[in-house]
C-alpha cells in the first residue's frame, strides 16, 4: 500500500514510518520544512485535497496533533484548529477519493470518574486537550465511514521527549523525586502501538478502538518501575495531584479497556513492563 502519514517528524510518527516502511510505500508529511518530507498543513483543506490528488495514497494515518496538554489549556482555539479541524479536513479529503483514515486519539476524551473505560462509554473531557481531541473524533465520523480511531494513552518512545526520558534525566541530579500517585493509566510504547496500526490497516474492521499496552499503574508506580529496571536508586515520593498543580486538569482514572481490539480477533498488546524493558535497552545504551 501507499500510506500517507501526517506528523511524520513526531515521536509516534517516526516509529510508525520505521515499522510500516518494511512492507509499504510511505509518504511522510509534516508541517515543518524538511527535504525528505512532504510539507502538509492539515488545517488547510485545499492543501490536503491537492496533495491527495497528486500523491494518490491508499490510506491516511493521522498522527499530527497539538499534544501539549497544558499549552492547549491556554491556546484552545489553536488546539481546536489542529486537533479537530485538521482531522475533519483529512476525513473530507479521504472520503472524496474513497480511502480509509486512521486517526490517533486519547484517553483524555474521558473525565476519569470511572476506573476503566470501554469504547462505547460516555465521554466527558475535563481539559481543552480532551475537548479538542473528542471534537476531532466526532468530525471524522460526520464526514467518512471508513475510519479507524485509536484512543491510546501515556505514550513514550525513543524519538521524542516523554515521561520515561524525563524521569531518567531527573534521577541524574536528584536524590528524591516527587511523582503523582492518584492518576491511573496504561503506559504505551510507540513501537507497540505502531505494530497494532500495521495489523489493522490490512483489514476493513473500521471503528473506534482502545489500544494500550496491557496492565495499568499510577505515574508514581510507573516511575518506580522505570528506576527498578534501570538500576537507579533515586527515591520516589508519592504525592497527590493537588500537591502538584498543573494548568490543565487530568483525569484520575483513564484506563482503557481494549475490548474491541480483542473481540475483532487481535492479540492484546504486551505488558507495559515488558515494553518498558525493550525501550530502556535503547534509551540506556
């Protein structure tokens, strides 16, 4: 297949292209100027239509997003433009040439009032990031039937800044680190998510999926696991969200049940601890 990937320079986009390029022709696109990447502005419908008509992809995977959760809180108009209007434009252009769209969404479309969430549970975002990502989902569904929406959570990968990398850096200069212990989720490795995407695009099993590594923890518990696997003896102190205020509110629980993925016959992603082990081999070496 000829696969057009948006947000190609990002953490997930980089791993996704690395994995998909083994079996497919990749059209890497991003908003940034790069001689190896097609420049594409997903907020410009005419630009998208023009590029689709000339490049003729068989499927589009949208990884582009405004993902800085706190910055979204003070720039909701810009976040809406990228996270909602962008996916809408991609859906319209994909529908026009009758190709599928796979879109990456987030656990933050939920409010955190349940301990875990199924794909058809009622949404209720509590942050600007969550609101704009949910709007993107709705607009995709309004404009095309051939869509895969992947809600995922707590992403980390080798090719970008992420929580694991931050904790490893902090451990170098601190004897003790305070980490929130009342937000619960499933850390997900970008390479594992990319493998899942590679599997589903070979099918026509359209719909909304929850895709995360198996198991769940708090940020505090995740940090403890990072240090345990890395043989780091920095102490980790559990704190509450109230003690560690941020501009954007976070859901207390955003554990995603991967029910549809399993019911469609796919194998659940491995434990987040096993995935972390593979990631740390890259990061520490």
